[in-house]
């Protein structure tokens, strides 16, 4: 609760607008470094809603979906990213949650077919998320599966934070760290959502149930989708770097002031002057610079991919970039 209140207040301060980030994307990295240095969980609660949930909406949705991104950016809704299932994680193609289109009601029916298809480990889902970007296998009325697609799914009443009927949500429990982030699980019981909740930049279903896509090659469509869901992976690399910078700074500073032994009983030397201590610490210092450059490059590649996706780039090169980022 405290982390959520801090996140809400940080958003209200509006230190960095969406326009600022678009004009200079590197400002977002500086902002993330500063917030994470104070509280990593605080940054992740914000990033999961804006960058990961919102990024999927902006990268895979069209103009009718941008309202969700705007509300997430203002923290008027809290988003989460729901891809991983109990029996599948990195193998995105193996996800088993289904979304079957019903032309009579013009709705998708989302369902968890068995316990192994339970969505799990989704950050923010455990207690506070009101919406989820849910990855599911899309089925048309003819029974054909068209692969993994993303849906904006309202999961909780924004006032009471109680799950909507047809959804079972729970908290994954205590972890060894970052317990301010409520990782959750979700089971869908033939839950209905409007047809417009399909993020339809890479594929859509007409009102009468026909599937249409601008991609002739299913691999290209899948590659474009993978790139849009990679915000979390780009962020995780950045979070790891922030932790590494903090740890190596603490260790080197301590080694510079902590003295032990010396050439005479009355003189001791800092630990950092011992070659063994240098051997243990300095390679990590060097690695932090290398990883920092890599993370900046990876982030800018992702920014380029997202910008091209928003303007409708459906080239093979764009799809290849999406797969490479993922």
C-alpha cells in the first residue's frame, strides 16, 4: 500500500512527461536510475503499469486503445502484464489460455482450460492491478487457432479492487525480495470482453468472425508481437545494471576506507590496495561500464522498434528487429 501511494504521488509530480521522453528517450533512463536508487520496488510498480502494460497497448494497439495507455500514464488505471503461465514461460507459443470469438455477441470469451494454463507471477496483479494485457491463443468461430494475441482485460473494480465475476485472482505469496510488488495468479472462467479489446495492430477479427492480418507470414506477425512484449526484458536488464552499480559502488568505497594490516604495527593500509581485493572488485567495475553501454543501446533499439510500430511499419526488417530484441 505504501509503495502504491508513493508511486501515485510520483506520477502526480509529473517530473517527466510523455512528450519529454519522446523528444529525448535517454531522460527515461536517468529517471529510472534515480528512482531505483531510492526504491527498486517503487520503480517496478510504475514501470509494470506504464512501460510494460502501457507499452503493449501502444505497440500492439491502434488509436481506439490509446485511452488505456493515457489512463495508465496518469495512474487512473493500474496495469499488469499477463503472459507467463504455470507450465510455460519463455516459450510464448506454448501459452494455452484461449480467446474464442463469438460473432453473436461480438465478444471474445477468455478461458483457462486447466490448471497448467493459470496465469502467474504477474507483477501488480496480486492486489492492485485493475487491467491486464492478457496473452491468449485466438480462435475464430470456425475453430481455427490464429496464434498468440494480446487483449486488454479489465480484471478488478477500480473502486473496490474486487475481481470481476468470472475471474479468480490471488497473490503468489512472500518472496525473497521486492515484496512491495504483489505478484499474482489469475484463472479465467469463460470471461467475456468486447471485440474491441483485442490489440489489433498485427491481426484482427471482423464482426462476423473472419481473421485478417497485414502479415502474409505468420512468423513475421509473431516477431512483431514479440518485440512489443519485450519492454519487460529491456527493463529487467536495466534493473540488473542499477543493482550492480549500487553493489560495486558500496564495495569499492568500503574497501577504500576499511584498513587492515600494514608494513608496521602502527600503520594499516586500505583493503583496496591489496591485489586480491582489486582482482575481486575491479572486473565488476569494468563490466558495469560495458553493460551500461549495452543497456543504452538495447533501450534505444526498443524505442526505435516501438516508434516504427506506432506509425505502422510492417516490414520484414521490423519483424526481425522484434524477434532480436525479444
